[in-house]
C-alpha cells in the first residue's frame, strides 16, 4: 500500500528471500523490491561481512532477519522462509548453500514453481576457479579488467591500472535481475520456475564484449591516433611513456574535454553523427572558416575511403590528425569564452551532446538528479536522511511510487513469515512438460535503437528466443564506425530492414511492423517519441497491446532540466564523476577505459524493464511502458560510494592514474616474472597469510610496514607461483590477466552452442562471418538456466539484408517492393562492403 492506495508496481505480490552479501545479490533483491516485490534479507548473527553505508541502499525496502544457517534451528527457519518464496537469491561460492542444507535442485523437485538465483564469482563448471575467494577485485583482475585498461593507460605505460568501479557486480546485478524477471514471466505462462546461475566473471565479460571482440584485417580507417601510436611503438620496440598532456593532442576534437572560463572542464561527445559535429562547430562560430579552409563532408561515407573525394569528412570518427589538430585548437579558444554551465545549456538546447565534468558528490546533490528522481531521499535507522540512487528501471505508470523507498528494517523470522503468508502465490495450471524452450519464445520485438545501450538490450532478449527485427533509415545517421563496428556485437540474432519511417510508404511499413510486434524498444528523448507517434495515446491506435520500452541519457521518473538533452555513455561518466575519479582531478579527466561502461549496463536495464512489463501484462492485463536511462544506471556502477548523509566522511575512494588498489592488503604487487599479482586480503586473513611460503612473519609486521614487506616478498617469485600459494591458503589472489590472452585460451570454432557449458569464459570464432572477416567474439553465456534454453545467436547480418523478406511477410509483393526501393522508401543496403574499408 502507498499513501492508502493499492500499489501498481509491476512485481507487487512477488516474494523474495535474499541470502546475498556484498553487492550483486543484495542489489538484485533491491531492484526487485524497488519494483514492488516483498523481500526478506537474511544476515548471519555477526552481521553483513561487508560493512559499508552502501548496505543501507542495498537493503532499502527490505525486511532484514538474522539467521545462523549453521544451526539446525537456523536452517529450519531459512527453509520456512523459502517455502513461502517465489524467488530465492544467493551469492556464495558454488556448493556453499547445498552444504548448509539448502539444495536448490531438491527444493525445486518439491516446488517446481520456485525460481532460484545463484551469483557466484566464477562459474560452477569452472574447475580451476570455482572455489577461489572471488572478491570484486579478483574477478576484475582475472577477467582482464585492469590490464591494457584503455588506450590512454597503455600509452602512458600504466599497466595494470586499478579502478574501484564494481563492474563485475554491476553487470552481474542487471543480468541476474533481468534473468529472474524473465523467468518469472515465463512461469506465468507455463507454471514452472527455473534454477539460474549468473557467474560474475562471465557477467563482466559480457559487459566488456565490445572490448574483447577481434576483427582480423581491421580496416585502418577505424583506427584512432592512439591505436596507431600503440601499434607503432610495439612494432618499433619503443616504450609506452606518453604523458597525459601529449595524449590530449591525440584525441578527436569531438571526443575530448576542453577547459572553460570558470576553470571547469567540459566534455564534448559529437563524433560519428552526421549532424552533431556540424551543429557544434556552427554554434561555436567556427564552421564557416573551417569550411573555407577545406573541411568537407562526403556525400557517402560508406564508400571505401579510397573512393572519397577528400581525405576528411565532418561527422566521421576518427578524423585525420591534420584536421583533428586544427579543429581542436579553434575549439580550445572558444570554450574559454564561457563557463561550463553556460556551455551545458547551449549544447543541450542545440541538440548536440556535451556536459561539464562533475564530481560524484556534485552529482548526488545535483538539481537535475533530484528533480528527475535519479537521486532520492531515504530515512535510514542508522544514518538518518540519506541521499541514494533512485530507481534504475521503472514503468511510466507506476514510477512515481518508487521515489519514496522505505529504509531497511529489522524484523523477527516469525514477523517476516507472517508478512509473506499474507500473500499467497497464484500460478497458472502447470502445462505438461515438453522440450526445453526459451523464456521469450514467441515474443516479437521491434528494435529502433542506435549506438550501444538500446540495441544491446534487444540483442540480449534474442538469446531467450525473442524474434527481433531491427529497423534503420535508408540513409544512415551515423558513420560506419558507430553502426557497423558496434553492430558486430549488438546486431547478433536480429534481422535488419532499412525504411524511411517518417512518411509515405515507409511510414506504412513501420505501422505494419508496430502492429505485428509485442515489444518496441527505442533509445530517444521524449520529444522524438511523441513526434514519431509512439507516445502512449498514439501507440494505442497502432497496437494497444505493444509494450514500449524507452532508454535515454538523462531521464528519470520525473522530467528534469536535462531530461531531453542528448547524450551518450561518456557524457554520463563526465556528469556523474566517473571521469574525474578515473583521471584523478579536474585538470586530468579520463573516460573510463572500457567501451560501453554504462551503455551495456543500461541495455540490460532496458531488458529488465521489458521483462517486468511482460510479467505485469500476463498477471494483470495492464500494458506498461518500461524506462531506464544511462544516468539511472550510473548509481549502480558507483554503488559502494554513491550516497550522502549528514556527517558522511570524505568522498575518498581510490582515484587517479597512480592508485594501485585500496590499501596494502588489496593492491597490485610486482613479481619476479615481470608481471603483477593482485592480492585481495583482509585483516582477518593475516594468520593465513603468515602460513604462506615466503610470507612468514607478516603477522608481526606493523601495519605501516606491510607494503614494504610484501613488495620485497612478492619480488622473489613468479606471479603464477604467488597466486597458487595464496589460493591454496584460501586468500584472494590472481595473476592480472589481459583480455587478449583470455580470448586466445577460451576460443573455439563457432559450433551453434551458447558457451554456457564452458566455464567462466567462452568465445566463438566465426571463420565464415558474413562480413568477410574472421571474427572472434564473446558467447551469450552469462545467464545459465537449468531448464530454460539459451540460444546461440547468429552473427550480425549486413544492414538491410532482411528488408525484402520482412516486406514479403508484411504482405508486399515483389513489384511493390521494387517500386518502394526505387522511390527511396526502403533500402536493401547502405554500402557495397559489409564493413566499409
């Protein structure tokens, strides 16, 4: 109940028991609670092993009980709670719950409607790593997160490079939450639940899928100045010792920070779009003079560059060095004429992306964040009034209800059981069991998205059986670096049609497609949605049953000053403090190293919204409109320190280029093999550390002498030896791996399987990829249901390949299709080559 009225949240009536600790498990249950589920969180008698104010966020809207699972009485209490639950969440190492007496397969034998979720650090079928102590930093180091971490850090010779962003837990949270709700809506159709595993190591690899892809014979036109310089130095055997200042002059002028009149840096992200760079230069007042000097725009940038009329085309990334330097120099002078805040308004109203660099503390207390509901106030019994991240995913019709979460509250087991028993679970009559099927078999999705977050969201749905049609304009709005390169990852499992949906026959095609699907996904601001007739009232006329999911950059439950501003992942990194933390200061901001850091997370958020809306529709008949945004997901990416309250300590999480960990027990150490091992230990581990060969005596070393002791000790043996010794003592440690080696050792020829049976890491090599290149890319393998089917996805087809077949399915004959192609209403290709050279 909310203010005396019945809740309309989509997961109302769903009951969850949360055994999770640290981030991912509790965060999944938090998101389910935000969406209306009733959640009971279980802590051990000693309290949560991770002591942090972030627990107040992770356990909001939950009842908390204390249970000792190692006692007969405690096990009985836990089983009583599970008997009332729809969903059970745990995040321990594989096998721990079963050893405690909570055996998920056995529980589901008695209650096949139960949905269980396990979120281990490494996969249960990973014989090497499954029993490791899988702290966040260990998963990151083992998964290549810290090594070769972005072009800047490679060129500066900072390798490995530490980041405190809990990427594995953040990606794992969104993957696991979406999987649970997808299983929930499937249960509403079939009566059966599922047993799901989401290894965090696999989850972080899915988050980095745009970084781990390998394209043989990658065309030079897509290589940036930084990539070319890395190649040159490696070929010539030169050191990686570029300074930060030198690096700035290698950046594209439309993809970098500029200092403003007030001393604040302003981040511009205008590459690749055919209008954004031009709007930017015109607004800055330097477009005409640059054109007079020879700056041009190619009519068709999808031609091979050898056929271009000029060596440069505005709106294409990356620009050649001569023009990049010339444009950047002019832009530097112009930005110094106004404050960053003024530029933010100018860019936002001018419909091209840019934003000031801000610290996290500023974002938490930002007017837009507060107004839009991206930050909310929660009354916590320990910390008082807290500012916490707002809803990460919501439905338009019920989002307002999510802006007033209740603080965590401690109750007795009897009290929690009483609450759960008030809500009996109502399920459909179970259907006869048949062959395994995907959770979304029979669901048809129209993908209208671009760049990464939106299209990645829809591609993710395809692995569960959704049929996906991707629609794009006959003339692309983005260059091929943005469309074709990115679509190699998010275009998998889709069919592509090119149609002009703004008017005429193209509009007719669009409306027929809208009428034929169950779900529509688009990443666009509200004004574009209304202009295309996909607002709630207009969509009812086209397809009253269609679920419309919208993703954008700055959107929240409520409109705010920047709601309709355009933006990308990088702008949210700038706005929410990620770039300043990673770079270390206002004068040295750096984009977080990984392509799609928040984009992919937001994509999984969109999928969660679709799943929640599908469940709500099956349960109540109400067709909802799910939403999420890059800004909303930035809170999850920074969950360990994204909060504020009176008397909060400093925002002093690790930052900058020189940081190598959290403290002397959690950091990189250089070894005799000339590479690094990551140690991740706690004070309580000192007795065990003292038993490790080579570390004898550490227990007697004063705290301020540990770093010197450990640095000397680790220098006496190889990284692999140290990792083995420490792991044998059940201490967190691993060699710092890189993505290239992970890909090399875990690749196989594409065989039509999704890779879920291959441990924590799995890649497929497509020798016959339709692009004509040999491409190695990550498998769709992080979600592992015991009963639902995960489908291997077909490689991304060339844009427009399915234009004719889809039109035929819509009832057009060959004569009509030929006429529409001749008139420009539809198109079968953007280019001769799949990947323009």
